[in-house]
C-alpha cells in the first residue's frame, strides 16, 4: 500500500484555508486544526487522546493516536500544526501534518506486525514565541514520557516535507555547519540527526533509501544547538531519546519560509507522497 497524493492535498488544503491563521494568538483556529486532526485519526480507526497544558494563561493541546497500544516500547512520530504569524503555512507545517496523518492511515490499513507501539502526535506551540521553551507541545510530550519512565524506541519528526525544486543552485548550504558533499539542487529530502544518536538516524536513512523514487540524504550534526535543533525532535534529545527530523531543509531552500506566500500551490505533492512512502518503510520495520 502506498501513500495517496489526493489525501495529502486534502489535508494541506484544509489547514491552509483556516482563518484567522492558526498561530498561538488564534485559539479558535488552533481548535479547528486540532479537531480536524483528531477526526482524521478517528476516521482511520484510532482512539485519540488530548494532552493539554497552559501557556501564557491560555490552554493548548497535542493530539495523540496510538497503534499497538498494548506494547510497552514506543516509537513517536510527530509534527506541529501551528504556524508562525499570519500566513497559511503550507510547507511549514501543513505538509508535515499531512505526512503524519497519511503515515497513520497507512499503518492502520497495513497493520504491520511489529513489537512496538507507535504514537502519532500532532503538537501545538512549536513556533515562536514558544520555540525553545518548556511550553512547546513536544517538550510537554517528551517530558511526560520521561516522567512516566516510558521505554522509547525513538522519535521521528516531520518538519516541512513539501517544497522541492529542480533548478540549479536552488539548494543553499551554510558551509560552516554542513560538512561533506550535498546536492546544490533542492529536490531531495534529508534525515537530520546528531552524533550522539547517529545509530538511530543511520537506521532511518538506510530504510528510507529503499524507496528509490525520492533522493534521501543524511546528516548528523555534532549537537542540537544549531541547525539540527530547529524543530520538535530537539526536545526528545534533551531527555536522552533517539530522534531525527525528516525535512526539506526549510529556509535553506524554500523562499516562502514564514511568509504569506507559503501557499499550497508552491508544494510538490508527487515528491511529498514519496517522502511519506519512504518514511513508512522506516517506521514499520524498526
């Protein structure tokens, strides 16, 4: 079974059409996004859980759906559903939420015989002004795992998986932080890890390479304090868990990053579909 491009498009379309935009100020819009995600999980056959907390005297929530809930060891797959400022956030991060939902659908349909539980988590408050604080939804979730002494197999973060370009020079590389040779054309996806947890990122990358329809690259940074830590996986590393980010390199490629022009028509849904297909291989065979 393969990911369906039409479903990915439908998910991105719904999220990007929410008005006012789904940033931390617009609680009703965040609720609309959260309820959509919850309903899509339930449509796929999952029972859902809402994890809520208070930030700046307001309530925010993560949505969690679980496969193999009777198993003790857990793989976490997550993506944030809030946006930065007043913009639709097609790539950042509706593309990743769509990827999360479609991965959950594939797991529910194929029912892989695995010895671990998968928790699909849609986070709120990844974006500023909460980024890097203990009010991020991913921090709340990671800490809850740590506090409850959960056996965590690892975490996979979907973050911006929809923008690709075949134009020469479309991929910028900050040489001071990027060792090794990477393409200068932005038509690949990358698995981002850190050296301390490189065995996990190497395994994810090796599995994703089985899908030859998408070029999957790998980088392991020295630590999470620079480019490596720019999304929700950072909070799992903080608690000592293996984690990776699957990413289209964000502002190193996408000129619409955090702008009103981050719209659905800028995304490549064929490539995005293959990213999900590649990730599905990894999450169903760890």
